[in-house]
């Protein structure tokens, strides 16, 4: 069974590489204070992590941010503690094809939406979320590096071992809040005819 999964992941990575080579997105460096539309992807693993994520999303919404959240749970059914909310969507195994690609309408909309900032809080082992993050049209992508996979991030948070969700959120907030990105001034050319 493990060999079958390995073959599926390799084939999925191959086809994802073909898609990302044709991807055209406009990168715009932005910090957390400047971002208005924020996308978050996460792995739904435990009730405790779900509560941590909920507090983080609520804190962003209280600051006037528009937040859209997409999670992935490795099951056919959502866990009992998962409460559907307006800005939350959840991928289940029924929303994934044979090559581990998301095939739901809400995942396609998430990929196509031009978020100011996309935060990847997912597990390194969740290929469906990696697929979404790599193909996303977000202007600025932040996430933790995955071992052996460079990732599509504009701001990479590296660690020798995987960070817990709480620590990863703290690092994302720290770096996206303290870094000031300098954008070149727009030049207005006045021409008289």
C-alpha cells in the first residue's frame, strides 16, 4: 500500500511541476498590516490545533482583515469538533482525486482568488494543500519549508524540525509584522501636447 501511495505522490508532483511552470502570478511583497485579503491553509489534525487556528483567524478578523480558510482532513467525514463557519472550507478524501489533487469547486475558487497574503500552516505530508498553495494566485506566500521540497514561498520560515502550529503562527506573525517592504514610488509623467 505504501508503494502505491509513493507512486501517486510522484506522479502528482510531476503533473504539478508541469502546471507550475506555466503559472503566471504577480508577486507583491506585503506585510501583515498592509494585507487586506488573507488566505490560510491548514491541516485539521486535532481539536486543540483547530482551536488555536480559530483564535488566530478571529484576531485577524478583529483587525479588519478579510480571511478565507481552507483545511484538509484525511478522512471521508469531518471530525465531530469541526464547526462549519462562513469563511472556512474543509477538504475531505472525497474531494481528492486519484493523484491527490483537490477537485472541489471551493478549492478551485481558493486557488484563483488573488489574496494579498497566503499563509500556509499545513503539514508537510499533505500534498493536496501543497497543490493549492503552489497554484494559488496570491501575491505573497508565507510558509514553513518542507524537507526536500523548496516550496513556492516568497517568505520561507525554515526550521530543522517541523514547528508546532502555535509556534508557526507566532513566527508568521513576527516576520510578516516586523518586515517593512519598500515598494518603488510610482512615477507620474506629465506630458503636454
